[in-house]
């Protein structure tokens, strides 16, 4: 049955949530549905997608009141069967607007969370209080909640008082770009390691931790560091001088095809909802290291197979995990990787949509 489905988010220009929206919307449309993406804060350079209409209902800088008014007008005029919000602010706006509509005009509402905001420490107490109150008052009104990973689902089920039967954990289509191309097995060695950091070079991702880990390992092995990403700390990293190589590669779309033979992917983030780069690395047989205290990445690594967790948030634990990862065979479980294919991800999304009668 063809259904009219609207994805609601600020913009298609950005990171993980925007990528997932593009993949989901394109595949859902390809399967015969009428799909539209509604942008609350459209920017310059918004992409076009084959088979998907993109509606710029407000531009960046318009303000929340104008965004909300435009979203209400859109829902009343276009009457989608299902509206899927992809980020926290869009979740709040969609739920609030839908509650203001006549019952006969309300679409089924699906909201989605991609991170664990409760683990972040840079917000004021007033911001945290208002946000948490909004979670508890608005989120239970959604017909379904999509979590990017089991840890995200667990914390929101508790914090937002969600019904268990409305929580769906849908894996990201993390290997949609990379596919699976595992190399012939090569001898594992920890004598020479390149730490590959595929993340934005911003404070939240803690890029300096890679240097601290390399400093710790440098007396004992040949070490190098490569960053695939850009951000506010790029200039600071560029000024660092060490006896080992430090390279800033910039933002490279298919970064996973440029990992050196001795590479170990390092995700040093303080908080992660999942970490698409971890299955992407595994799709090339490259081992990864991420911190247990990032929490959300629990679904993104098979410990001892695709990489290791740093079990405590210390340089020593990260360094130990890097050495163990470097000794892993360059292989990965293909059936596990298929969980993160676009086909599987959209199969689950389609089952969720079909359940909304």
C-alpha cells in the first residue's frame, strides 16, 4: 500500500542524521511510497534526491516561531500519513504542532534520536531542566520512537517514560556507502600503527586524545596519526610537532578506502549515539577502538573481532586497546555487517511504518 511519508529535519546538509535521512527517504520512495523531506532550516547547497520531493518550508535564521507556523501549515495542507522527525529539535516541533491539529488532521508521528544528550556536560542547568521536561511531556505522545542503538533506546525509554512497545532500535545504514570489501588476510602486527581518526576535528570528538595516545605508544612502536575531518581545532592540530607523522587529510567522503595497511581506526569521542565509522572500518577489515564510556557505540563493534573498547576513559586503556586491535586479523563477520546495510535498515523502517495503523 502506497503511503504519503514526510521526513522532518532542519537541513540535509550536515552529519549522520542527514545522511540517514537521505538513505531512508530514497529507499522508501524507491519501494513505491510518496516521500517528501520537509526542511525547517534550509541552507544553501541543499541536495536533490531522486524520487523524493524536498520542501524548504523555512530557511536558516527564520526563527523557531516561523518554522513551527510553516510546519503546521504544511501538515494541514499536505496531510501526510506518517511524519518522521529525525533530530531532537525537529522532534519537539513536530510533536507540539501535531498536538495542536484537529484529530482528523494528525499524521502518525515517529520521532528519532541519534545520540545520548544526557551524557553531555556543556549545557546549562536551565537548558537541561527544560529539555528533560520537554522529553517527558512530548515524547510519550509519539506513535513510535526510533533509537539509533540499544543504549540510546534504553536511556530514552527511562528518561522520557516511553512505552516499551513503541521503541524500535533500527540500525543505521552505515555501510550504504562502503559496501563490504574485505582484504585478503594479512599478518597482524603491533610494531607499526597508524591511528586513523575519522571524525570532525571539534572539541566534542576529542581529537587531541589521539595525540596523547600516540605519545604514550611512541617509545615502543612506530606510530603515526591521520585525521579525516575538519573543524574548529584543525589549526591547533596543524601546529603540533612530534617526532612521528601527524596528517590532516580533511573531509574525505570515502575515507575508508584510504586507510593505510597498518591502520587502526580510533574514535575518541566523549559521547556517541552509535558511530557509523566503526562498521565502515569493519567493511574494509580494519579494526577499531572506541571508549566504553562513549556508551552508544556498544552496537557498532564486536569486541575481539572488529575491534576493542577502551574500558575506562584513560590514555593507558585506549593505548592498550589500540595494541590489541592492531594484532587482530584483517577480517570481519559479513553477516553482522549486513545488519547495517541500507536494505536491512529500510526493511525495519518499513515494518515500523506498516505497524502504524
